[in-house]
C-alpha cells in the first residue's frame, strides 16, 4: 500500500517542474489524471502487480468540535482535541457526561475543526509586552532554559505558581513558549495523533459565518503539518480582523498557500440552515455572480458536506417530489438560530442536488460551473466524540449524550418565532469516505481535492462509481471491477467530455455492505441535466437492487419496497432481506450529447432501528409522538459530470 | 403572582441592582480617574497591526488601522465597565475560559523539560506498544457466499491442495478484491469484520487453508507473506517516546500542582457535598 506509483511519480515530477499545478489539474486545461494514466505503459500480465489505484476507502470525520470551541465548552464539553483523536483511533474515553465511550472500530482519519472565532484568544498575550525580559525572575528562567536547564526551570516555575510568586509579566515571555494558544494546541494534538499509514490526523478549523443566523460555515482542512499551519492564525468572521464573506476566506486561503507553499481546502455545510444563501445563483454579498466567483469558489471548495447531525442536505421533497427517498432526516424549519422561518423559495439554494443542477446552468451562462462539488458526510458533533452509529450515538452536544432524558429534550427553542427543534430530530449522521491509495494526510487530501469521495449517513459501506463510454455488462462481473473502472473510465468526482458519436455514457457501479452493518436495498443513479429549453431537470434511476428475480419494477417504473425486518421494541433487525453486494453496468437511456449533465450514485440500506429505538429500549423511555424509530441509511457518491464540447 | 413574571418588572429590578452595584463599585465623581486609566500604547498599536497582518497576510491601511484602534478602545472600555460591574463573576463561560487559559499556560511551562536519554532508553524496553510495528500479513483468497458456501469451499480447497492453479472461475467475486498485501489486524477488521483477522493470522504459511468466516461469507486463504511485529530502532521512535515521557510528566505535575492550588485557596465544602468528593476527599476540608 505504501508503494509509490508510477502515476504518482509522474504527477509529482510534472508538478515539481511547474508544468501543472497539483491542485485543480483537472480543470486547468493541463493534462488530466486520466490523460496521464492513458499515456502510461500497458499494465503487466499479473493483474495484481503495480496496482496503482485505491483499493479501499478510508472513513473519517472532517468536522468535529471539542471543548476548544466556545459553544461546545459552554454546552459542557470537557474533552479536547487530544481526546477526540484518541477516541477516533478506537480507544475508550470518558465522555463529558461521565460515561465510558468507545467506537465499534477505529476511524481512519479525523479533522478536529473547532470554531476559529474565540479560539485564538490566547496569542494576544504575546503582543504589547516587549519589556518582559526586564523582569529579573523572567530573565533568570529564560537563561536557565536557554542554557539547557529547562527541567530545573520548570520545577522552579511550578513552585512559584503555587506560592503565588509567579511574576505576571513572565506569562508573556518569549522563550518560555508560555503563550501558545488553542490553535497551537490544536496543531500539536494533530501532530501527535498523526500516524501515517494507520491514522491520519488533519489540522483544521471551522470558519463560522452566521450573520443574521444564516449558516455559511466552512471547514478549512490543511494538507500540511504543523510547520506550515502554525505560521498562520485561523481566519475569523468578526470584523475588522475577520469577515463573514466566504470570498474573504478564499483570499485568506490563497494568502496561506502563497506564504507557506502549503495547501488548504474548504468544505461548506448546512445549506439547509442558510435560508437560501448557501448556493446563490444571482448575487452573493452584494456582488453579481460572475466567472471569477465561479472559478474562485471551485478552486477552494471542491467538496460539500451533504449530511450531518443537523439534518441531511442531499435534497428535499419539495425539490424532488418524485424521489421516494427524498424525505430523510429533514431540518427545514428555519435558519441556524431559528430566528427566521423557512420559506419554500429558499430551498432551491440550500440543497446539494439543486445546487448541482443550478451549477450546470450557471456553467452555461458564466462559462464556469461554481457548484461542481463532490460529496462527503461528517458529524459536526460538539462532544469531541465522532460516534455516529445508530446503536452508539453520542449526540451532537454534551447534553445530547446518551441519557434517559434525551428523547424528550429540546435542542433549540426560539420563543420569538415559536420554532422549536427537539433532540430526537438530531440525526446520527455521518462520515466521509475517501478513496486514496494510502492513509496519509497527503494522499487523503489529494483524493478530497479530486473529489474521489462519498458521503455516508453513518455505516461504512464500500461504494464504487465509474463513468465512461465503453463499459459493458460483463465489466460488473470481473474479479476486479475497480481495475476495469479506472482503465476504461473515470471514478467519482471525475469528468466526461467529448461524447463519441452515437454513444451514451455508461456507469460501472458496485457497493458492498458495511461488514458490521445492514444489507443493501438498492443502488440508484441520480441524474441532473439542463434541457433544451434551458430548464434544470432531475431523475432517479434504480440500477441494481436486491432480490432482482422477485422484485420487478411496477408499471409506473417504481421498484417495490425491499421490506422491513425492524423490531422497534427490541431495537433489532435481520439481514434476511437485501443483498450484501450490488453491482451492474448502467447506460443512460435518455442521453442527449448537447445537454450538460451530472450523475451520482446513491446506495440505500434496508431499514434498521434509528438511534431513538436503541434509546427507548435501553433506557425504557417512551418516545414523543412523531419520533421516527427506523432509518434507511444511505451513501451519496461525488458526481461525474458530462460537459458538451 | 402574575406580576413576578412581568418582564418589565424584571428589567426594573435588574436595572436597580446594576445601578446599586455600580454605585458601590465605581469611583465617585471626585475620585474619577484623573490620569488615563486606559492607555493605548504604541506597542498596543503595533500589536493590532500584527494581528491584522496575521489574519489578512498584509499590513492594515491607515483607514483600517483607524478602525482597529477605535474598535480596540470601544472593546477596552466596555470590558472595563463590565468588570467594574462584576459581570465576569459567576459567568460560567468566562470562568471556563480562564481555567483553560491557565491550563494551557501550565502545559506549556511544563514542556520546557527535556527528557533524560536514560529514561527514554528504559521506556524503549518497557513500552512495546510504542516501539513495535504491528504484525502484517499478505494473502490471496477465494470467496464463497454463504449459500452452499461450505460445500463449494471444501471442494475447491481439495482441488487447490491437489495442486491446481489459482482458480480463476472458482468461488464468487467480492468487491474487496482477491489479494491483500501487508495488512495489519486493524485494517483487516475494518474490511472483513471482527474475528477474520485473528483467524488469518493463525493460518499456516504458503498453502491454501480455511474456510475462514467473515461478515460476508467464507474465504479460502493462502498466506503468502508474514511480517512479525518488530521493534523499530530507537532513533526512529525517540520522538514518540519523548512525547509520552512529557505527557506522563505533565499529568503527574499537573496533579501535584492542582493539589497545591487547592491548598492555596483552602477549598472547603459543605458536609452535604462530602459524598461527591471522590478522589479529592483527602484534599479539601469539610466544614459545616
């Protein structure tokens, strides 16, 4: 798995020579990944030699808060970044609520993303105190440390703390490193936890723009280590030092890269709480959308977090009335603080699918599609615990950790608008799956940048999605479908151009259930396109499903439901329905080479008990009326786009 | 009783209290600060510039600096006034933040200690969990779905043991693939479910064996390479050991320090709190 690959080396060489930029190589008109792959020598006879494509997905969370987040601390979170990484690595920790917590199995990676606002409160101690070393005690300690007697100095310093003789000015003294802030602590925790090839600890933060309660949050993720990340302070949202405009965050990101030679990306989330502002089509922050906006947004935001604890963001029944799975873990009441109720007109600019559709159209008018993003899921938990399995859900905030009360507790109550959200509405979702060749910061980050990712609502199913022009049905039956997929097509997140005469795009799709989880109901392909008259359209196709001999589509094209084995009272289910694995090749029957389109995969599990059912059973609590007790977990792949030449 | 719920009354009572508190705390007219109580020094201005530059990666313009200074002054006087009114007292968030600040400060101070080489050497011998690489295994497998899997697996195993080549058409496909290189136990558990890894590590080397059960079905497995756990050289893990040494040292000293502070502030509790003292029982005084 650690073997450097030919393709990787060539990419690296080209990048080093300045011939292509590693970031955005696919869009820049430079040689694409696929082109480079095609230019490589033919594969060896042995199908197992030089396997240079990702063979397994890595699962993680790109969005976890700890006690370092101002609001998490206020909620009662006691665990910091170090605890968060330990927990993600599979160790048992004591949750802030005092109970032991452990994952069913370790995660492969984690981004601790605490709010930047109010995080960097400590470094201001550094400034304005140039006179520090004038303090005689400070001078003495400083000299001790400089001359290598640090341990001695430490004991002396500790003693002075307890005796109350610690000179105040020394707190700010350079050289004692005693001014390191939450940001530096965050970096340090990641550096310590990062264990290449076994566990990746990314450095990151959340930029939390919430003007007037409208959620425009972004998580910023560094490809780099502490040497680069510690050269900057996270960008904040409060003027004059920060800004609530994403365009200013993008400037900060560019400045970071220019200064350090490093790389960062940003992932937006919870458009469903933005009240129509997450995916604008006309203007943003008073500026008319133009080509530059589209290019800049696409340069920095290649992924979108499509599912998390505060509701699912794939689509909405109002936007997708013909999609029978659209009504899923919905949070469509208002904006983030429930200060302004939701109206139907806002929805189109809040959900991933409608944004992907509008992006196609904007691509035609602006020349560049600003919403060509891939998909991930993550938690946004404020507990330092990335525990999103239904039977092991540790809630979104510390008061929402497992307790007999949480099925009845209130999450948000805004008396002004009368909008009230209950804890039972919090969703045990989700994780990010990343197809990378190895588990390192660089490999995972690069895979995110090329959008080779998918979102899951919690389970760790394995999902493949390849698009091309030449897939044939037998390709789904080979022993190594992935090899065929990468050879004849592009993986999720990729692009198709130049349709060969008379051909429609074909997709090699496959999914394998979570080894600990439920069987799969079906694999669907969601298509969005711009019709001849300029309207955006969508359609969901069932392409592979369990029990295909018995389950035939009805006259209206709908597939009969897979069934339901959930015993709510006992919070159990069986894998007697569904299939552990689904695979097929599907060709678009409605393809028009003149129309831009996107396709993404959606994998649906058979029904299983929702976290509320486990709570009701384990605590012996009666749920409130209307609490959903079952769930159909799912995965969303990054799309593959077709753009007419 | 309705009156008690009246917001206006709350406002008036709170306002009155604030006013009284203010009168008690604030200096009266004649004692008003004659010289500046709030002074913005050149160093402060430099700091504002520095903070701006760190965020925006460029120095502020004159106009921006003007805004920064105005903002700073505004914030400073509001904060002073809030403190004078003791609005910080009893504020959970402020208390927590101060405690966190103190904790960072302590952590950092304790970091100045450099671990002695000899102690690291001892640790190198005593902590295999930090030193050894996990065992890894490479193998080829043939997968059988559970339906009639056992019979088919046995038949295939017999053929393979009889010297047949790798069975291209035997068994069922599985999306995970058929050959795995250098996998440790955690990786295998994540791919195949629990118990599979343990079973594979116990298989004989170099010949077909099984079937081994996974979450998906049955697998015939031929182990092609095994790398046993091995100790990484001292130089390679020195950093990790030093980190652990510091962590332990930090934890111990923090405990000691906290004990000292508890004594310094002569923490006393009501008898009713005694049952909840836990490990602090010996350290704090119980007073009626």
